[in-house]
C-alpha cells in the first residue's frame, strides 16, 4: 500500500461543531483507522492544518491531539498560498464564510464547507460559479443524510415501504438556556441577526437537503418565525438583545404532492425520543425516524383507534410500532461524508452535495424569512448555474 498525504486547512475548529464533529470524529478518526483506503493500492492520510483567530487555542488543540503545533496558523492567506495544502475546510461563523471560500477557490484549493455557504443566495450562487470556473472540487456538509435514522428511512423509501408518500412532519429543537442563571449551550452569535444568527438560516438549509434528497424538491414554502426569548446573556455574562429568530414553523410543498411541516425551535422542551424526529405517512405504512432510530407501522399492522373522550386510553400507541434493524455498521455521519468527499477529490467519484446544493439551502432560508415577513406562501424557483 502507498500512503499519500493530503493536507487540509481546517478553519473554525475551535468552535463546537468544527472541533467535535469535523476534527475529532472525522479527520482524526480517519487517521486513527489508519487512513482512508482508496481501493487502488493507495491510503490517503489526512494532515490537518488548524486555522483560526486565536493562536494559543489552535496550539492547545494541536498538542492535545498529538499534532505538530507548527501546523497551526492565524494567517489564512499564508496557508492558502502554501502549495502543499490541498483542501480548504470552513466551519467558521456564517458571516465570515463566504469571503474565506472565495479566497480558497481563487487559490485553487478544493473546498469543503459547513452551511450555510453564504449570507445570501446571490453570494452562494457566485461561490458555485467560481468553483465551477476554477475547476476545483467542492462539497457542502449535508450530514443528516448520513445519520443512521435517516439512512434507515431512505432504505424504506427505496424499498417502496410507504406506497404513495402523503406527508412529512418534523420536530426539531430543545431549550437553549438564556445564559444568566444557567450557561447557554449555544454561542451567543446564533441569536444576533447582525452576526448571521437565527434558526432559519441555521436549520432551513438542513431541511432543504433532507426533503430534496428523500422526498422531492421543495416547490413552495410558507413560514412563520419568532424570537420567543428576546433577551440573552453572552459568554462573558453580559446581557444582549436577541435580534435573530429562535423558532420557525414551516410548511413545504414538495414535488409530486407530499406536504412537509417542520417545527424548529431553541425555545422548546423535549418530549420525544430524539432531538429531531421525522414522521412519514404513506398509503402503505408510516415511519418515525430520528438521528439513530427508526420505527415503522405497516398498513396491515395499523390499529383502528376510535375517538372517545369519555373513556381513558388503554392502548399504548408507541408499542404498536416496530423498530427497524441496523442491518449495517453505520459510521459517524460527518466522517462518512468526509470520506466520500476525499474520494471525490482524489478519485473523481460522483458527488452531488456541492456548492450548488448548498445554494439551495441558502435560497430556502432566504425565502422562509421573506415568507414570514410578507405573510404569504412563496414559490421556490429551481436553481441552475
């Protein structure tokens, strides 16, 4: 076996998602398994170059994980000018991402990025055009497609389990503490619109690719957004006005007829098995999928409840569903997509979760906010470059 090193500039790994899911559970996990076997006698060995604004934090991360502290930098332009760096990855705050991606593309780097890819649709489409014209391979994190629960759901769809799919209902969210009497578990910028925060710009890109990939293209959106908690406290304990939305209630019409309803909220307390769940109802059966689990109720095993408010309910509705088995050893969803992207870069294998797909997510978020502001349903035009 021949080992080939791929140097990856990773910008934003001092943040929660960039650190836990992308650095530790993806890139370092690939190293721990001995690299990525490309199947042609080559093993790809990822070598992260940590980029960010705080030199001491970057060095601390490198030392913690046995990386060379010299492979850290606060100078993005210098890293991008380094010919030994092959791939640029971005997990920064949304407001900083578009400019950094532009610079990486101009430097001829392959780019892989968190979403949303830009703060507006025009910028997101421009990034896709720039990458196409530069001939660099590009990808956008669409991690939920690789989660075990949704992989099982996809298996049901592909097997025709549902018959005609009628509707999709999603519930996502949890209570994010305000930050005064208990520390908030999300960064304060998430709640400031001027910093690119808001649950619509955060979650609607997720819902776009989940709906698009599993059930059909989103053709219209009608949304209502709210800022339920108007005052929060930042990381230094200082109060600030929450100017971004922390809850969104959306209805999406999908190609072919299904209707999706998805509630997203950071101001809700969880009474479900997982932080996100999707119920899919079809003529031949229904399923409820979360991040890991998936339960089904086929047509032949559907009970016949009768509405009677005068009598207590004696049946356990949850017990009437059957768990879908794993039937496979499903890896971390972020790591699985990293491996596919690296194979795309070095083997040219097909890969359609690109910057144009990322632009669709930005488009849906933009239209969702506009729908709420104007109080009407909006058509979602199909995007092309």
